[in-house]
C-alpha cells in the first residue's frame, strides 16, 4: 500500500504521516526541502530561491521520492506526492488555515508568530507558482483526493485514525 499525505507547511503531514506509518507497519518517506537546505547549509527560504532558479532541485528531489515510493508499503508525506506518485492507493489532503499553521510552525522552527505567518504565506505562494510552472500542478486543486481532512482543531491521533480507517477499508477490497 502507498499512502500519499499532502498539505501546506504546518498542516501536520509529517507528524500524522509518522503515526500512520507506525500504526500500519509502513515505511515513512519524508524527504523535504528542509533536508536539502540542511545538507547545503542554507536556510529554507534560500533553498526555495535556489529551486526557483534551478528546476533540477525539484526534479531530483521528486525523482528520489518517486523511486522510494515505487518500492511500495509506505506513507509519503510531501507537498506533491499525491500528484506525482502515480500508483498511490490513497491520496490525502490535510487542510488548516494559515493562522493555525503559523502557530504550529513558530515554535517548531524557532520563529515568532508574525514571522511564521509571513513565512507560511511566502512559501505557499512560492510553491504554488513554482509547481504550476514546473509540473502544471495546482496544489489548491484537490478533486482527485480520496480524503480531505481539516486539521485545525483535531488532535493528530484523530486525524491519523481517519486515514488508517480508510486504508484498512481499501485493503479489504
């Protein structure tokens, strides 16, 4: 089974994906721009700028994710997985307001709330434009998703349980 979980920054995809993967005994694939930025010794927004200038950064990361996903039995938590992993069994979108996401990102990334809100807005818009330009993918179009979950007020475990229920139903078919 391949489960792709997507959402904007701070929506809960990594944390929820980790819970789902552990409970279902699947690998968790979570390669991100943050990982690349850390390897390169630059901050995340600099990596975003680099990716705008060099399409190869996105293409290489997405190819690495797709290669790992092809091995199967995994939960993939990235912005683009539901669009780029063609053999996904489940495509999940996690939705949360910018304000809620900023409240989550601020302590996680050592920012003030205002700084996190600005950061979120910039990343959302940068990624939206970049993915349309590079892949013709509109990250705001969720019509081909199996499940859309509002993570504004639900605890991570409850969100994960909804995904696990759907995955178990899918396995039985």
